């Protein structure tokens, strides 16, 4: 009797906007080891810091919503003991997952930035929040790769992500008339916004990067804009969504800059590579230009620090489509790298590397054998790999 042949397993590839697409753009080789190979990083500095800030803001918002439900709304600033309790709660949660600050100075900086974000930003951000940690998902055609690298049967891929904050904004609400976040968005969009709309807000545990001169997939300025646009496109397909008029990147580090942050800001102001300058002759402008590294940090105004922290990205159907196409190209690159490895290439030759971000390279566990790190940064950090002398013939 004839027997049927079991068809090949059909799996829909799933790509996370942050873990996969942005992770691969940061460095393909690092992505291969940590994401696909699931090798935990020995120094997950950025992961701890990012998740700690996210956790503190989420828990602070939860407590604010609880106070609203109980009929006694309580916005920050709160007593120091309340913030101490929140920060310790988040540290305990992260420690249970094996994530710790690894250095006392990093933990202290995380504490200070979380405190500033909750106490100074919270009063303006929390009343706007409609939902936090919103999961978005969608399916797109899987871009074709070279036939000799095909390694699976699939014609689509799943794109998934988690939006930190979705806000509902009603311009007619008198309580929002003086809200600096709403005013910044309205000003950036030229006041051309509907009476009721949504904002996509994504926290970034980093300083505001310098403006990119060109649209290129290897710079953070472009990558995070694509992320916001794609989030907006996925969010607008959900049943309870309003018009998403803009995405907002919230650079938390700008609210509490360090000495190195201020040094880079001063350099960018002098070089004209930053898009948020203090008003000429203002106290912030005078303080930054006169500051020297040996001096105490100047106290910049909250207005200027908030302007530095908020990057507002207008959203339209065209910009969303452009971002989705850009991420399709990233998926194609990942699939191509996986195909190379599947058909026998070594990891170093199969996977694209990106040494343009020194901060990424210096904490990478692959740096001891990565040729790009050895060529670009090893000597500066005293980590050149010893080599045997050539034998004379």
C-alpha cells in the first residue's frame, strides 16, 4: 500500500524588534552568541541598567494608578522611603534572575537616575499613560535570500515587540494644558494633531546620541527611529488604538547626566552635532560652555534636561512603511547569516560584525578573539591577544 510522506515541519520565524532586529544591528556576531546561542553575558551592564530603570518606572506608575483607584491620586515627588522601597523591590526581582549591578558605582548611578526619573518625570508622564508594557505583533512576507543559502520552508515571519508606554492624549483636557510632554509633542508637530491621539513612548537607558548625517542602519539615531515607527504601525492595527501621531524616545540618562555625558554634550554643542541646544546666553548655555572636567557638575534646569530627554518622531503611513521595509532588510541579513552557518561557514565568516560602537565592543565576551575588536580597540584597553613570534626559516 502507498504510504504518504510526512511534510517538512513548517515554522514561522519570530523576530523581536529589540532582541533580534536591534540586537543584530548592534553586532551580528554578538547577537549569534547571546540571542541564538543563548550564552549569558558575563558583564550584562546595559541589561541590568535598562531593566532596573524600566522596572522602577513601571512600579512607580503602578502605585500611582493604585492611588487613583482608591480615590486619592498621589503623584510624585514622594518621600525618599517610598522610592527606596521601589528600588529595592526591583533589585530583588532582578537578582532572582541573576542580574546584578556588578559594581557599586553603577548601582549608585542607577539609583540616582531612577530617583530622578520617578520624582521629576513621573508627575508629567504618569497622568498620560493609558497602558504600560503593551505587546504588539504582526506578520510580514519573509524576504527571499540566495537559493544556495535556503535552510527552511517559510514565506512569512512574525514581528513582535513590547511598547513601554501607550498614552491617550485629549487636548481638550484642561489638566494637560501645561503638561510639558504634550506641549513638546504639539510643538514638534506644528500643532497639527487631532483632538484625541496616542503616543508611543519607549524608554532608553542611554544619553541622546548625536544627530546622524545620513540615514544608515549602523547608527543608533536611525535604528531607534525605525523601532518607533514599526511599533506605531503594529499598535495602530490593534482594536483599542487611537491615531498614533508620534513616537517618543525617552533618553533617561539625560535627566541625570554624568561627568562623561556632560563632556560629550559640550563637545557636541561646540561641533554642532546635537539637535537640542540650550538657548544662547541662558544659564544652561553659560554653565555648559564654562564647565571644566575638574569642576563639580553644574545644575542644569529641568526644562533643558527634559528637552534633551525627549526625542519626538512624527508618525505617518509613509514613515511606517519605510521603517517596515528597512527591518525586512535586516531580517534578510539575519536569514542570510544563518544560511551561511547552516552550510558550513565558520561563525566569524558567517555572521556580520559591527565595530562602530566602542561601548558595545568593550563589554562583549567575544572581544578576545574578534578581529574587529583587536584591530580597533584592544590596544586602547590593554587587551591585545598575545601572539607567538614568527619562526625564522
